[in-house]
C-alpha cells in the first residue's frame, strides 16, 4: 500500500509541474489569470506561467489582423528580393575581382570592348552606305531603261534568274 501511495504521489507531482497559468489583459485593460484560456483571449497577447513556481515559461504575441499579415508578407518579400539582389551583386563583384587583378585591367578590358563596338558600328555604316549606293545605281538604271522605252520581262523558269529586256 505504501508503495502504491508513493507511486501515485510521483505520478501526480509531474502533472502539477506541467500545469500552466495564463495571464492576459482584456480590452478594458483588466489583467486576468486562469488555468484555462477562454476563447475571447485566444487572439490576445499573453504569458504562460508555471503553476508551481509562478515563473514565465512562454509568451504569445497577439494575433495579427489580415492587413498586418499582408503587410508583413509584403515586407518579407521585399526583404527577400533585396537580399537576393545583394547576393547577385556580391557574386558579380567577386567574379570581377577574380577576373581582373587591378582596376586598370578592368578599365583596359572595357576600353577594348568599346573599341570593338565602335569598329563594328563603322563597318555596319560602311555596309549600309554601300547598299544605298547600289540601290541608287539600280534605280537610276531602271529609270533610264524605262525612259528609253525598254521594259524588263521575266524569263521563263529556267536556269537563268536574270530578267531579259524586251
């Protein structure tokens, strides 16, 4: 019997330790303590206290409104995008510092690229000017032939792709 009493006491003691007290403040500013949390206090900020020692064992902030949750989610998205952008920038900077030993090397590489682009633009402009001259020459030749009364006819489908004069 004594053993049963000791065992029962040992089983009850942990339950007393595990019991919680809740402390919350209602909308009127009145402080409440209870062993169970009423439904109207579920969304309120509260502290959980040990029933045995009275020490705070946990704290729960009030529930956020839908607007506050949406705002927090938007802020988190902005922070995440900002963090990703900073990581990408740091990675690009690391690649640049690994690729070029000094700022002058980097500047030289940029200058070479700009020179290549300039040369490409010059070559393209020369090609466009050449095409314009060829077009003007062909138009002048066609105008001369038309004024001279000669017309161009397409040749029947054969090996020759050049029109024949009539």
